[in-house]
């Protein structure tokens, strides 16, 4: 697909997602007597709307790197799907209400897997917002760093700060991944427990819905991670001329990548380092490395 077609496609999806968030916000705000757990969703919906609007403007101004296009498209699609699914859920909760008053039995049913659905939905909104924020802030940082009137020291400071912000976001995403996996395990176990007692069909359907939405949340987190990895790659390359990706060390092994013990002149060498892995007791090194005794990288410094 041509870049212009990709951009137009993302703009269309972004506007659809924005309309979904606005419609859902209005729906929730119009419910009288809704529990605070439901009404508080409006805050999350309103928080993601400026990010969607900023994304649409950035795409129309061609100020967003097209390399991030696919991840952004999937993030916005996921947001739109989540909003439409939750709109259906809210309508289900309120279908027996009259006079815009939420029936008391519906309030009680919100607690029957309803709280899990609300939590998962709010976290999906947060993941979408974080994804768009990282993409947009990366585009802004790179654009500013390329301006000729900005001093090199200021550029380096700005880029390094952005690296730290993105790395922090990546850490939070990893934590969220572990939490979602734990929730899936617990909910799956609850299904086994519920099967031993009498339960209505609606309860089981709700449990399955939560599991499905947790799977969607995993997708949203993975998209966020991909955006963070791309953002780090672009930012580090802009600052150092290095493109380093997928360097891992497991167990007691070590890994080095980039410029190690090099001079300022050698640090100007462009590097494009990709998947470098060290398993078990092995070591891995890639890049420009000087005056390094690799025996020192082994546990205890032994050969």
C-alpha cells in the first residue's frame, strides 16, 4: 500500500475511533444513578480523545514517520473495537432501566464479572493513549532534533531524555503483561470452580467475554511494546548513529552491543545491529569494541 493510502486509511480509522469514544462518553454521562465504577470511565474516554485528535492532525500534516503506520493503525483499530464492544455492554446493563434510571439489579450485576470488564476496558484505553503518546512524542522529538538552529548538546539531552521516557513506558508495559497473564489464569480457574456449582448461562457468557477482552488487551500491550521498540530504535540512532535491536542475555550470560571503550572519533561510525542473543553460559558482543578481555564477562571472571 502506498504511503498516502496508509495515511488516509489511518486517518479514517482514527476518526471512527474518536466518534466511538465520544458516543460512549455521551451514553455513560446520560445514565442516571449509574455506579461510580461506570461513570468514571468517562474520564478515561476523555483522556484518549485528545491523543486521537493529535494523531489525525499529525497524519494530515505528514509529521509522523510512516514506519510507525501499521502499529498505530492496529492500536486505533483496537481502541475502536473496544469502545464499540463496551457500548454494547452498557446498553445490555441498562436495557431494563426506565426513565434513564439504572435499575438496582443491574447495579448488582455490574459486580458479576462486570468489574473485570470495566477494568480491562479502561486499561485498553490507557494502552491506546500510551501508544499514540509515544508515537507522537517521538515524531516531535526527532523533528526538533533535526533543526539546524538547535545546539548538538541540546539535541543529545533532548534525545536521551526521550529514551528514558520510552524505556520507562516499556517497563510499565512489561508489568502490565504479567498482570494480564495472571488475570487470565485466575479467571480460567474460576471457570472450573463455577462449573461445579449451579450457574446461569449469562454468567458463563460474561466470563468468556472477559477472557476475550483480556486477549484484546494483550494485543494492545504488544502493540505498545512494538511502538516503544521502534521509538527507541529511531531515537538512539538519531543520537548515536546506532540502530540496535533485540539484544538479549539469559541465565548467567552477558551481552554487549554498541560502542565499548571507544574514542569520540570512533563513536561517529554508523551501526545497524540487529538480533544478538546470548544463551546459557555464552557471551555475545556486537559493535565497535576495544580493550575488552572477554574473560571478564564470564561469571567470576574465569576463562
